[in-house]
C-alpha cells in the first residue's frame, strides 16, 4: 500500500497537501491495528513471492519523506511491529513546503478563500502534464498576481520534510529507505539526461548518508515508461514501485510493482471512522479485480493469485 502523510486533526486542517495523500492519525492507528490482526504485514525488501500464505500480505510504503512519517506514523507502526519503507527525495530533505502542488494550493487559497477541492485538483493535474519550466512560469504568475493585489501567500508550517537526522534515526530503528528521485521530477516529462541525473544523484545521496546500499525506488506520481525503467536497471535498482493498482506476485516486473494508493476517503465509512469494509472494497477488492482482468487479457504486467502482496 502507498501512503504519503499521516496527520493529527489539527495538522489536517492546516496542511496545503491535497486530500488524496492524507490520512488522519486516528484512522491510521485503527488501520494498523486491523492489518496487524487480520493480515500479514511484510517488509517490502524482504517479500518472498511464490510462498504459500494463509493471510493477505501487506507492505506499508510512504512516498516523498514528510516529517509526519517520523512524528506520527512511525510510533503507531512500531507499536504493532509493522515494517515501513519510505521513499525520499534526497534533494528536498529538511525543506519546508518543497513541492509545487502545496504552493499551488497556498496560492489559490490566498486569492480565493473558499476554493473547491475539485477546482484545485483539476489545476494541479493540468500542471503535472506541463514541463517543469512551464509549471514554474505558471506559479510565478500566481505569485505575481497575488503580490500586486497585496495578498500574502503563506504556506502551512505543517508541510515539512524529514531531516537527515530523523532519517538516520529511523534507519537505526529498522525503517527502510528508498529513492524517490532528487527533486520529485516526473521522469516521463523530463529529458532522459535529467531523469538519469535525478535517479543517480538521489541514490548516491541516500547511500552516502546511511552508509548502505539503496536499491529500491518509487516513481514520482507513479509515472514510468520503458525508458525510465531502463534508467533504474542501469543505475542498480532491484525493485521499483508504481501507483498502478494491482497485486504484486511472481509475474510482476520487479521494476514496475503495482501499489494501491491509500488515503482517508478510501479508509473511512459513513461514520467518518475506519471501516474494514471500505478498505476491502477500495483497496484489496479493487486490486484483485485488476489482477483478474490482467490475467484474462494477458496484459504485459500479468499477475496470478498465488502469494499476492498488496
């Protein structure tokens, strides 16, 4: 499963991150308890595919490297002995509000106090398809317009990234770290040379900081291609995860492993509390349906039912 952020109610109301990457602390706590009881939590790097299992195997991964992974998610996971893998952008470690989507949200909220989530989401999705240069121009225009109107754009102070000290401490506690590129460039939208540099520099930085091999990777935004896959293979990565929903088993490409993106809205029921039925429907059952569809159509990333991992 792919997570990003776990926030307290207070932080949840302040963040500029989109709802699609957020989970409330109480929801995560109940989810962890459920998975520890009903499933088999596994370490992403130690998954043994093809071996029989009585329970669904579940791997917990986090993308980006937000500071709440340390402050909020880690204590909850450790209490139930749940292994975590965190994919960090090495060039953004220790930064405040380093990602452009949070800056877009802060800008739009500043000029339009009550914008709809769908409006902001549509704008961000359109900017994802732009080159970094065009995207930066759009952000500059937003800032310039706000400045001319005398509007101050103040991103939330809860949107902080992990520091190297926190990463090293977590590493010492058994958390595994992988690469999410250097600066979260969507690799399919940048030149091959840029993509290669992003991957290579991030790997080198993480290995230098932790004094151990880094050979697992998460594609920013889940976007990958045969060219980006080749870059990972050439730079020595052993596993890479996408955000393509599905089940990981022996027929999956190890450099294009499917994951189910998990956020608050697909974990809670009508009462607003964690719902095992909602989790099963939005995550486990959906992944199973895609697996079956791929098996029937003979898709390139073909999957089978033995020993799956969500």
